[in-house]
C-alpha cells in the first residue's frame, strides 16, 4: 500500500466518527508514525508503507475513532507556539486559553518583583507560556499548582524541557491551600463544565474528568477559589479566570462578593464568546 492510499484509508476510517477533522487527523497520525514533516509526506506519497508502520498507524486510527485526542496519541500539543508534552492525565490545552496567556503577558510587561500563580496548571500550559515570554533575568516568580500528581509530573517535565526551573515552582495541592505568601496575579483555568456537558460529548469524555467537571452548575472550583483568594491576593492584585461564557454573570457576582470594589473586565475568546473574567482588586481592600 502507498502512503497516499494509507492516507485515504485513514481519512475514510475516521470519517465514521470524527468527521470534522478526519483528513487532518489521519495525516498527523501518519506523519507521527513515519517521523516526517508535511512537505516530506507529500513528496513521498507514492512510496510504499512498511507493514510495521501500517500496523502502528491502524492502531492509532482505531484509538482516534474511539475519540481519543490526537494530542494524546502523539504525546504533544502546540500551545502559544510551544510544544507541550500531554498525556491522558492532563487536559489538552485549548486555543481559547491563549487569550488569557496573552493578556497576562501584557499585564506583566511593566511590572517587576511580582508573584504569579497558575491554579489548575495541567500540562503547565499557562504558567510555562507566561514564563517563556518573560525577559532573561526577570525578577518575578511563577507558581503552578495542580491537585493531580500526574498533571504535576507532566508539567514538571515540560518546565525542565523549557529550562524554566529557576522561574517556575510546581506544587501539588488543592487550589490556593498551600500558599501563605501574597500573590499579585492569579491565573486559573479550572474545571468549569457541568457533568451533562461532558457525558454528551465523547471527545470530552476521553479527557480526565478531574480537569473538566466543575460540579452541578460547573462553578464549584471557581467559587472555592474566589472564596479563599482574598487571603492571599495582594492589595491591588489581579485574577484572570477562564469560564464557560454562560457563567459570566455568576462569576462576576462571586468575584464582586470576594473582592468588593474591584474592577471587572470580560475578554472574548477567538469565537467572540465571553471566556475570561479579569478581576482588578481595589488598592486598599481593608483600609476602605
Ligand atoms: C481545565 S484543566 C486546565 C489545565 C491547564 N491550565 C490548561 O489550561 O490547559 C483544569 C486543571 O485543574 C486541576 N484541578 C482540579 N481540581 C483542582 C483543585 N481542587 N485544585 C487544583 N487543581 C485542580 C485539574 O487536575 C486540571 O489539571
């Protein structure tokens, strides 16, 4: 069988379940098996595929047809132009989260000596993308927290591969519970889906429930974070939270209860949906 025929067969196999991305997924899986880039694949379309490569490719196609993410099958996902190791223990980073990262990088640009925390770090996508964008010798620190030991292990490998050990500390723990020092910027893409949203979507159901399930209204983790945040967020500190666009009003209410007098901004994602709430806390919260 030629590579061209393998590509067609793969696309047809995937069209039965993941129709929207069948062609691209088959190509990415075939290139992964062969260890070649796109240009090389298209130059070699008439070459035969070896029996071993075909067996591996078939195995990956079967897994993809069962909705396992391509990122898990190839072990990596690009986010903010960086290649992150991912595996079934962490969420595959989503493009909409790049909006929060870009906002955070802009916010940090004129500030020095700040402490940033990424709560629910997963693969480390947010913390490590922000860290990579800081200039050499940047006098701040970034703490990445996740409750999952598997997530912290993957995030730590990503951090070490990007050589960011001196800038980013990894902590396994729940929300802000391990923090005692003041934090200037809290970034959090916590689980915010309702159980039904996950069960109805086989692609989501193939990702860790711990990374997605936010309880009955999807707000359990965001509510708990906001209720503990006043203990650690410095006066004038800022929080950037990712959410389901339908949670916008509820999250603004929770944020205003936790931080009276704060300024709220809502950032749209690439599809124009309200995806992030930025909470600028008051400069002198206790002093009134
Ligand atoms: C939606 S994923 C986000 C992962 C990553 N920040 C990203 O944007 O790709 C949410 C993460 O929160 C973690 N998590 C769930 N409950 C948590 C808790 N109570 N404390 C800290 N992390 C938690 C999950 O393990 C998961 O890695």
